[in-house]
C-alpha cells in the first residue's frame, strides 16, 4: 500500500503547482494552459512505453524503482531551483516519473495476487489507501509558499522516497521467495503414495487442488519482479 501511496499523493499534487511555474514564465490564461499540454503528452507517451515494457519483460518492480528515481530527480530540481525555465524543465521529469508508476504499480499488485476475489479486495484496499493520501497534497501546497512551494515539493519527495524504498523491499522479498520455490522449499505433498514435498506445506490429492486452494502461495507460482 505504501508503494501506491508513494505515487498517488504526488499525482494529486502535480496539478496544484504547475500553473504557478508557468505564470512565472510570464504566460497567463490560454497560453499558460497550452504550456501544460507538452508535459502531459510526454507523460502519456512514457506511460504507454512503461506499460509495454512491463508486459513484455515482466519486471514491474525494477520499472517502479527506475521511474520513482526519475520523479525524485525532478522534485529535487524543483526544490533547489529559483529559475522558472529550469523548474518548467523539472516538471517534465516529475511527470514522467509519477504518471507511469500508477498503472505499473496496479499491474504489479494484480500480477502477484492469484484468485479473483483476493485480487479484487487487494486492489480495492491498495487504491483506496493510496487515494486517501491525495488529501495531504491540498494541505501542503499553501498559497503563502507560492511560487516555489518548498514545503509541498518536500512532502512529495518524501512520498516518492517512501514508494521507492517500499518497491525495493517488496522486490527483495519477492525475489527471495521465488528462489525458495525454485529450490523446492515450498513444495507441497501431492497424493499419498510418493512423498515429493514437505508436509508442512500441505498435502493435496492432485496438483490442481494445490493450485486452487493455495493460489499465489502454491509452490509452482512465481511472483512478478
């Protein structure tokens, strides 16, 4: 849940400060709105590419870490910068680091949860908790801090760090569990004639029974990294 919170809060916060940066460039009204378009277009393209790579390579955790890092770089520049053009450039990095992580994280959770009911409940809890953190963004971007919003950017950077660290920890434990299953440490006992597994992992009449009853805890299941 902390992984999704780490990208959901920055997502909600992004639109709160973007107009101020564009105003600092000297644009208002229609021109200011038009200057937001390239940022969102690039973020959309990157999101599609990340989705394709995640499906093709099955390495969603690594993609999370990579793009959380990109988002962090953008916000570090935003915190340090007092130049409107530089801050505008940083918003491209921030957007490309935040937006792809949202669908990639949801897909990662879904890939690693077997069973329709379990998957549905898991995704509801994760997305619900993440969206609650969106309330934080509206309270840390204060009018008195404009146009640089150091407090707000600092909070977003903290959330991104939380998401990145959580992704690293999750990736570590999933990889460790996959290796244990590769070594046969999670093998179940199938049938009652030949003992091929460990009794503590469960005894099942057939392999299909083990898969059905254990879901993603079945020894033949491998987590997406």
